[in-house]
C-alpha cells in the first residue's frame, strides 16, 4: 500500500534521504527509528506529498504521489511533526473544517468529527481555542485531524511526543486498534514504543536504512541478548574461570557486586540459551545464587551500534558480530 522506490531528497548539497526503497503492506505498523536528522520526517513529508522528492518514486494505494497527489492524499491521514494547527480555531471547528476539506458533509461529517473527538479524548476541550491548549492536547487535535476520514494509510510523525503516560498508552491502544485494516507508518524516539505497537521496525541514519525487521529481531541484535547476569553470595574460588569453561560460553565479565557478593555476566556463543548450564554449574559447585537474570537484549544498545557514524548499511550477510567488532570498546563502560 506504500511503495518507495529509490527515494532521494537533497537540500542543496546535503542529502537528507538517500536512495530509500521500502514497501509496506496492509495490516503492517511500521516504526521509523533513528537519531535526530536521520531523515524520518523528510521521508514522511515525501510520502504525504508535502515535499517533492529529488528523485525516486512513491506510490500510495496504487496512486503515484508525484503525478496523482490528490488521489494519494485522499487515501491518507497525516500527523506532521510539531502541531501545525490554526491557533484561533477550536478543535471542533478545526475538525469540521478539515472534514469538509475531505469532502464530508451533513451526518457523515458530524459523526466523523464526534468519533475523532472521542477516540482522542478531546471531549473536554472542543470549544477552547487551540492556542490556549496544552502541548499534549494540541498533539491530540493533530491526531484527531489525521484519523478523521478513517483513511487507509496513516502517517504519524512522533504521535506520542509530548503526551502524558496515560495518553501515550491511550494513543498506542488506538494505533493497535486501527492497525488491522490499515497501513500505519510512525516515527518515534521511544524504543519501547516500537515493541508496543509496531509489527515492523526500521532504523534510519544519515538518510539510509540501517535495519528492517521485527522489533524482536532488533532486540536480538543486542550484544546482551541472552547474556546471563549471575549474582552469588560470597566470592567462590575460581567462579569466573569455571563459567568461562562452560560449553557454549563466549566470555565472562565480572560485574560490580554489592558487599559480600560477587557478580558476573556470561555471554553465550551464537546467542544460545545458557541458563541450564549456568544453574547446573552453580548447583554442582555449591554456590549460593542470589539472583540470576537472562538479558532480553537492549534496544538502546542496538540503536547505538546501528546509528553510529559510519555504521554500515544493513545487508544480508552482515552479522551483528561484524558490526559490533567495529564498535568502540567503551560500549560497556558508557552503559
Ligand atoms: N527544508 C530543509 N532545508 C534544508 N535542510 C533540511 C530541510 N528539511 C530537513 N532538512 C535536513 O534534513 C535532515 C533530515 O531532517 P528530518 O527532519 O527528516 O530528520 P528526522 O529524522 O525527522 O529528525 P528528528 O528525530 O529530529 O525529528 C536534517 O539534517 C535537516 O536539517
Ligand atoms: Mg522528525
């Protein structure tokens, strides 16, 4: 339903989006992650026809955005970055206005406006001028405007930015609820949000795609994925060497233990599950285990590796080990 072919955007000599190709199908919720300036908003502006690409092609529901922008735009709803709204209108008036611009009239318009207000929980502020609303409420008016005509394609630029925790949860639930029969593309800086709502995660940096996969696959790229944190009472003799000698162990790092305790992080080879071996060893040696924790992998760690300057583009055959071997040694220290 969204098809990007070799999409490129240059601003003068600067390339903001660099040869991006991507297709997104019905039912998918695709999350764009990436550092500030990666090109996420620029890509979304091009998908929505707000900004023309320098080269490349975009299709939305089969309509070429370059040659048939009206048809493409009719099929999509867009929440731009920031909250560009008419400040002296009320949410109710703005939504009516947008609905009319979308071609809705009479009862269809009234019920679309009511439904959007209800779904974004704007009931308490419908008659208040937008300029007097708080940041989160402005964002919610923007979201109500995007979903007003129940479009097949939703492009949401940081939809939960500025929302309180209750509203974040509410908007995520709304996105999940709407996702079944639509395609939703959103950007976010909240790594956990991708896991909470997205079926697919992409990471962009310097205008290029560095990762495209499921949120679980993204987490599995972490060097901590399936590593085991083991906290022992006392300091058993030779514990580190014994752990390092286990079948399937890549390396063991001592961690700072609290007083009278020792702690280790055990990294598996080939991301294999090591918990049975580690607990069996602890049992056999009579170690008193205070705490064992299998690390599910850390999104912030993967994000750093993927978006570091000069990190290579994701290609089949490029393993995480190859990528992480280029990582600076202070990765652990900065954690
Ligand atoms: N109109 C413009 N003229 C010149 N440069 C621009 C223009 N619009 C965007 N850029 C540049 O393009 C790059 C990508 O910007 P973009 O807004 O797409 O980043 P982003 O990934 O959305 O970042 P953020 O996480 O901060 O929202 C930035 O370096 C930005 O300064
Ligand atoms: Mg942006």
